[in-house]
C-alpha cells in the first residue's frame, strides 16, 4: 500500500518540492483525486491523504485554509470529509533560521526561567506550552479582578493580549520570529506574571482578610478615625487596597488590621457594656411593674421577651451605631410593655366590675378581689419645651421653667407619674 511505502512517500515529497519551486498552488483534492489517483500511480485517494498526514506529522508540510495554517487540534475535523479538500492547500513548511532558534531559546530562559529544547519543533512546543499555562492562569485571575476587589485588571488584560498575539501563529518559524520580536513585551510579561501568580496563589488569603476587616471597620469608621493609631492604619490600608500594584505592600496588611482590630474591639466592648446596662435597667423597670400587677406569666413573657431579644442581639453585634440604637429600642419596648400592663390591669378592673354586678345580690359578693391601681406614665422631654438653642437671659430661664412646671403639674393633676427624658 502507498501509505506504508517509503518510495511513495518520497514521490509525494518530490512533487511538493517541485510545485513549491515552480510557485504552483498545491490543492489537496487535486493531489488525491488527480495527480496520484491517475496512472501511472493509481493510488486510492485516502492512501494519498495518509501520505500527506505523515509528512505533516514529520514537520515537513502544513495544511492551509484561506491563507492560514490549520491548527493541529482542528486538523482531524478539517480532513475528515473529502468535500473540504478542495479548499485545503499544501505548502512546504519553512524552517526557522538557526539564529532565531538560538535567540528564542535564550529569551525563553529569561521569560520562563527554564531552558527549552534545542530543536525548532521542540522549542516551539515548549514555548507554546509555557504561554498556554500562563494564559490559563491569567484568565482565572481576570475573573477575580473583574469587579475591582482584587488588583491587576489592566495588567492581566495587557498580558493576555501579548500571549494571544503569539499563540495566533501556528507555524514554528513565524512563531519563533514573533517571539523574538516581542522581547520587551515578554520580559514585562515575565515580571507581571510573577507578581500576579504570587498574589493570587499565595497572597490572596491575606488580601481577603483585609477586605473582610474593612467591611467590619466601615461600620465604625467615624469612631475609629478619632483614634490616631487606628486612623493611621486605616489610611495605610486604603493606600494598599487602591494601589494598582500593591504586591510589595501586602506584607503590611496583617499588622495594620491588628492595630485597627484592637481599637475596634475596645470601642465595641465599652459600648456593648454600657448598652447592656441600659437595657437591663429597662428590663428591671418592667419587672417591677409586672410584680405590682401580680406577675401574670403570659403578661410577663409578652413584656420581657422583646427586650431579651434586643439584649441577645447586642451581645453579638459589632456595629457601634446598632448597639447604641438598641438602647433607644429598649426604651421604646419598655414603654410598650408598661402600656400593655396598663391595659391588662384595666381589663382586670372591668372583670371585677362584672363580678360585682353579677354577685351584687349576694352577701359579701366581690369581696377579696383586689386590682392594683395603675398610674399611667407621662414622659416629659424638657428639650421640646423651648425653641431656643441656648438659654441666655433670666427671662429665657423663667420662660423655660414656667413651661416645664406647667407640663409637670398637668401630669400630676391628671394622676400620671412622670418620667424625665
């Protein structure tokens, strides 16, 4: 069979050389269904195609389509149907100059820190594999850097463009030429990739720690900036996070985060202790009211449970604003609880009146039912009693005190108890 015949292979090789010398286009279909299928050869078309594939595998020819070499990975699909052969041409592969191979080999060592093979094909495969590895890594890094949380978006884009321009070339000789022509870009790529790889493979956990810490610190930024050490550390963290190339500064992150964390923890601890004390004060006030109302279990649960919930939230809260807000929430819940107790006692009075009415004809009817007297609380806000920012004259003082006295006396006359806030 021709495909296994060295002489047949040589015949095909000789024809390609002759056609190349004559600048004649070699169409694969014409070779398989014309030149070598006719006499004196009369070879089966697929046998001729196999001979061409052997020459391709030996690195002697290239299959071309629309002016571009068909990539190795696409070759099987391109050759599998004979109808495609009319659009496929065969060209003698041009070998690279010896000096281009040497230069590319030395440059490859500078770029990838590893010396490639001495042969053209071996070096070509080596350099492509290295670039494809970097391309794969850079695409992963690009996805992470896309939203701006991680650095390097622009550098990654430039690096991918450099690699793409090289991988587009499939002929080894042209590839090595372009590789040498892009020396400056490749050396820059080497430096950039080293930084990016170290960041995304090794420094990313530290960066994530910084991002998470900043989210926490942003809750209390105003208070933290009042501390000189914390403000200095926060400012430096911002410089690092917004730098285009922060790779050499990432080592500073952990101690800076620790500095701010210590101040933040102290502020939160102090405010939490204060707020929990205020909430407990409201709880005790409700307990006193409940005790006076007879400690009804259902009433006690509905009055105390909301404040216990607020207390629990404060224990796990790290936002100073939210912790402080819990004090106000507790006061409002206490007011609601006392109002609920008042309603409960009013219902008891109504029930007592009903019992007395029903048993009025009986001797001693209603005796023994005692309902505690409930005095409705009146909250007085002195600040609301004046529109002035400052009291600057005796007249201002007298006017304010008169309004306050009027408010207090009205509450007492209305049989209310007064709470000043």
